[in-house]
C-alpha cells in the first residue's frame, strides 16, 4: 500500500503491483519462530524506470510504520 501511495502521489499510476512474502522459520528452544520475511515486489508502472521504481519502493519501506516496526524487532537483542 505504501508503494502504491508513493507512485500515485508522484503522478505515476501503477497498472500492476504484486508482492510475494517468503517467511523463514526456525525451530528454537521456545518453539517455531519467524526469523526473516523477504518481500519480492514487481510492478508495471508506465513512465517509471527500474531505478525510479526502486527509489520509490525504498522510500515507501522507510516511511511505512509496519516496515519500521518489523525492522525494530529484528534489531532488538
């Protein structure tokens, strides 16, 4: 959603956006635990280069409260 907002706010209407989440889990002493989530996003956005798409995706990630919350959990001891 944050990426769609970034693109639309820049006047670049996506015709297609899709994201696949790959969740990695490990069996730990406390039980099964999510240790990583990798997101793979692809889009069709007329008038946007791959570099521009990546810049907007990075801005969306950095500005997304959910992304920041998950990054904070990853960094905690």
